[in-house]
């Protein structure tokens, strides 16, 4: 049992007991509480992100069931509609036409007699291999983990099993398959987070499943009967914690196909707690073989976890992460809602010193939110110059992008008049980027929150570029075309209203700053 499960188990039991007494199911009670927050004020709360998706009310962690289907992006998410702390997991649901503006949808999956609905994925079963389609309609099939809290409490080791549910109305309503679970636990406590895709060369479904300290691959002809193919990673990568939320994707570099396996790990991340590592290699329908034994991280920051990619996007691979860390996700000081997703990121491969790396950059659709783009002349960045003047809104959400012909030490300081500051920079002597949130605002809620997060520089080019996505309480840094990334949340007393760039020995050129519209207005 994870420590957070122990803390939360008691709360969940109380919630269940309370619902029992009121004669309502937890699900119904959840719907009630989600509606309590007034639509207009829901998205105006202090710290509420304006350019990122977050739940209208209550708790979220992992993104689930990401899929582009018939022109709509679906985001399902781990959700507890009764509270702002983790509890009996449901799948919440939101949809988008453009990856940046989202519409809240009714809860998709509720806990049942087999347990809570933990993380998983959704596929469009075009060939109706499952037989769950009707009248020529393609079923959307959700493959998820049923987590049985009673089994967990009684000391059983088989309380996590894989189940399916299907929808014939674009994900609006779901029917659970009558013979769940479809993949039974062989006796591994941590046995969860199925991510499924169609492996066309062998006409079969392929599932990556987190099985404690490794990933196990399964295949199926019909999404109902699963056969074990192979295991990966027992002796590779980070092992400071349990492996979770895998995703196996294929990407091309210079015309050559590679396979990339994403694996979240908690704890054991490079800056403490939760983080997502990846492996680049080959996959033959049975086995994943990495190109080398180096551990790489998709994002070194403390607040990008459990990220996976959307299905249905063809060669374009779009990644979405949970902007949280299990070290303090249950304590961050938001009121009616807790935690959010990262900006969707486009993944690509880049080669550096003969090795292949995964690069992430904000999706181009984020540009649709730009109100205008201001160019800041590098020569104007004299000591003390305040770039924030071009943003003209507070609290501010904006993107910033600059290039430099020769990378040296620099610092960007976001500050408010209360003396709080968030410092973003590059340390040339140690060849690493950093985000220092030690004085960025409230950090009283967890001893493990304040501090500096570092990302080693991977690129060896002389020149460099930096992209930032800044929102009311989050920052995402993408350096060198997205090779070295850092995501961090922060909670200032008052919104930041100053942005100073300190780059004494370095020329900043092509700086562009774009204030972003709120996605909720
Ligand atoms: C990752 C995770 C998953 C699990 C879910 C439960 O953050 O622990 O492994 O399915 O969260 O909410």
C-alpha cells in the first residue's frame, strides 16, 4: 500500500459510510457536489489556471483514455467528485476541439463492486474486434484497472485487475462489460494502468501494463482475452519507486522508425517524488529492446507525472501529463479544485551526440490563445528592465520564447510586490537549467515542496532556445527544442507582476512574449 493510500483509505471509508447513510451512491453524491460550485466563479479562484485544463471542482490526478475520435479530443481523468483529496476513483471526462479549450462532460465511469476505476486508456475498435459495436457503430472501448479497496485492506495481492467498458455515443455514456475483469492479476500487487493500441503489422491489440518494477506487454485479438508477450525493465531505468502509467509509441527520425516507452515512477524522480522516464528502442510485436541503458526523463521537473499520449492522432504524438507530484498533491493550497494537466505537448525524436532523445514542445494550438505577440529587443534588456509591461494582464498567463547564439548563465525572475519570486535560469558551470521556487509563494503545506529543480542540459549546441508557458500557478520550461524540460507549480500570495531578465554575458535575441486568453471566458 502506498503511503498516500493509507492516509486516504480512512477518508474514503468515511465517504462511503456517509453515502450509505444518505441512501445515495458515492457517484450520485459526487455529481451533487461537483455542481455546487457556481460556473462563473469556479474558474476565478486564486491560483486557478487559465490556460490549462483543471477540473471544475474537486480532485484530479492522472489523465486517462486520451483519444482523438471523430474530430474531438477526449480527456478522461482520475477524479474523486466528493472531495479535493484522493479517494474512490472515477473517470471524469472533458472534451476539446482544439486541445486548449475544454468542455466539462458528465462523469464517465463510477466505482462498482469490483472496485475503484484506476488509470487506463481508450481505443476506437474500428473493426469491432470486441463485438461490442452495434448497428455498424464503432465502439469506444475503455481498458482500465479495477482497484478493489477491500482486497487491498485484507492483505490480498490480487486486488488490481484489468477491465473494459464501452461507449456507442462518443464517450457520453458507458457500459461495463459483463465478464470483467478481462485480465486477472497473477499475484502482483501493483498491476495496473493498461495502455492499449492497435499493432497493425500483426493485426492485434497491444497492452503495456505497469507490473511493480517492470512493464509487461500483453496482446489480444478482441480486447477480452489477453496473452502475455514479454517483460521489460527489471534491471533498467530508475527504480526508486513503483512503475506506473506506461505508454509505448512509435516515432520516426530521419525516416527511421523507433519505439519509445514512457514509464512513470513514484517516488524516484530526478528532483524527488514522481516523474516520467523514457526508453528509446525497437519493438517487434513481442519484445521491446532499448538502444542503450541510459535513463532519460521526459521532464525533470517535480510536477509532470503519469503522462501518456492521445490515441487516434496518426503520426502526430501528443502527450499530456498530470501537473502534480504525490509528495504533496493532496496538500497544495487550492480551494474547490485540486491539480491540473500540463499543456499538451508534441513529441518528436532528436539525435544528440549519436544518441536518440525524445523532445517535447507545447502544441502549436496553444498559439490560438495568444492575444498578441510582442517582440522584445534584446538590447532593451538592460539590468532592471521589466518585460512584464508587455503582458498587461494580471494574473497573467503567457508564453515566452527566446533564442541565444551562445548559451551562458542567465536568469529570469518573476516577482510580485510582496517580495516573492520564482527564478528560472541556466547555470553554465554545471550545464543545467533550473527553476527555483523556494521563495515563490506559499510552501507551508509540505516540507517537500520548496526548493530548486534542475534539468541537465542534453544539447551540446553553442546556441540555445527557451520556451516558457506561465500560468497563474504553474510554469513549464522547454529548453533546446524540448530536450531539457522542467514543470513546476507555485502559489504566490499575489500574482506576479514583474519579469526581469538577467543575462549579463549572453545575448538574448528574438524574444517573443504572448499574453494568452483565458480558456474559461
Ligand atoms: C498514478 C496512479 C496510477 C493509478 C492511479 C490511481 O498516479 O498511482 O498508478 O492507476 O494513480 O489514482
